[in-house]
């Protein structure tokens, strides 16, 4: 039996293990010096002054919207082609989600479609850097500035990605996830990056029950703290992210050259100036050319290769959001078409050259190339 190839895998070193053990032996498991180290590493990564670690990427999004004062009566423009956390964070603060269709060549929000939704109630634009490819932050940033809107980046999948040489998470408030499968993984965790000291201060209050000093509650907060134990898993990955991302990019290049020219298969695009960090290597399996995403996924599974469908439907297309006053259903044909055709292939740094050869061969065979 050939070795199974998973869709994601951890890349931990003996130093990471020693750091975790060090925290365990210190007896200090909760938020402490290792969280502070992680925050400093993230601020460095994103070239910003402030980074605030929280308990998840979802918490990062929700707390950021709350700290920006966004809530009832406000609209947030986002993409319909995302993980549900993006939408849930908007609804959790009581705001209304408006959905701008995607640019089909990048799977990220189309700035023109976003511009068309800006109105008197718009408070923020919330692009998602899907699969590790930054949204068009230059145009979205200009749009936000023109209308005085907040820019909140859902960078859950895009640690270390750049636009025009500038890191994601430095254009607006950057909301990262440290979930177990992410490019920097802690198991669970999140972090917000910003140059805005006031926003960072509010986030620190919110995450700690509104306290700066013990039992002096300044705002109504909650517990969004990250543990030192989780931070110890992640901090080494941030420090060697350049190497980890280079491995992802090299794997993507190998897949790209091996799969080039297969009929009915579109490979991920990387527009000039937008550096992809390949959280996922997501192809389109084109229906109008007689191809079927689920058939390809099943063929790869039979040969021990895991794939993923991120995401099978547009985010608001579920019974639990039907009729919700915070969900404005828009026509989003590009997102719907993408949801029916995307398939993510393994691209993570733990892949070996033989794994990449197997993925290419199995895909080529399945598509009759
Ligand atoms: C695009 C996107 N946004 C938000 C999140 C939420 O992050 P978390 O699972 O850490 O809450 C995730 C990941 O799960 C994600 O992929």
C-alpha cells in the first residue's frame, strides 16, 4: 500500500517540542511570556507596531469588528466565497453582511463589485485572502480610504503573503488564524495585527474581560486569551515561515509545471505583485469541458491522495442563514460557479518530491491526459 498523502501536515522541529516542554515544566500554561514572543514575531512578520494574540481566527475577526465600533445598523462588505467564520463574525457583532462577487481568476473579492455595494450604512470592507492569495488590497484600500471605511483583512489563510512587497495584515487590521491546518498552526489560536495603538489597546481589553488591571473593568469584555502552551507550538513556525513558504511555493511550481495543459483543468493564478503563500493549491475542474471535481477527488482518493473542497457552496447558502436580517442575499454567479468546480490538492511543506510526482501522475491519469 502506498503512503497516504494528507491535505495538510504539521512542520514541527525538535526546538518546537523543546519549547512546548519548557512551558509545561515552567508551570505557566496561560497567557504569558511566550504569547508576548509570538506577538512580537507576528508584528515583525507583518511589519506593524502591534499584534494581539487571541483564542481563534474567528475571535480575531469578531473582536476586531467590535473594537472598531462596528455593530447594529452597520453593513460590512465581504466575499460570499469564504469559510463561515467570516460571516459569523459579522453577524456576532450585530452588523449586516453584504456580499460582493469574486473575481473568478483569483477567487478573491472583486473590488468593482465591492465598490457597487458601498452605501450610507457601510462601515467596513472585509476581504479574504483565500487559499493564501491576497485580495486586491491596493484597490480595496483605495476604496476604503475614499469612503472612510475600515479595512479588516481576513488573513486566516495567508500568513506572510504580500501585495506590492507589503505584507498582508499591514493594509488594514489583519486577522490571522492559528488553527491546526493553517500555514502557522497552534491547534487553535488567532492574532490581530495593526499599526493602530488605540485598536490594539481595545483588543487587549476585550480579550481579558475588560481589565487592564486586575478587577478594574473598563469595558465589557470576555475571555479571548491564547495560552502560552499554544503560542509555544506556533512561535518557531513564524520565525521560519520564510523557509516554510518557500517550500509551499516550490511544491506549487512543481504541480503547476506537471499539470500544465491538461484539458478541463485551470491552475491557480498569481497576479503580478500579489505573492501567493499557497495555503491551498486550488484547481478548477471545468464542468463545461466535461470534467467533474468530485470524480477527480474520488480518483485521487483511490490512490491515497487527499483533496479538499473549499468551499462547496457560497457562504450564505444554508438553511440557518435563510431569512436572517443580517444576511443580504446577492446574485453572486462567479462565486457559485467556483464553488461547483474547485478542488484543492496537497501543497504543504511536508510533501516529498515523490509525493508531488504521485499527485501529478494521478491527476493526469484521472483526466485522461
Ligand atoms: C477564511 C477563514 N476565515 C476565518 C477562519 C477562522 O479561523 P479559526 O478556525 O481559527 O477560528 C478560517 C479558518 O478556520 C478561515 O479559513
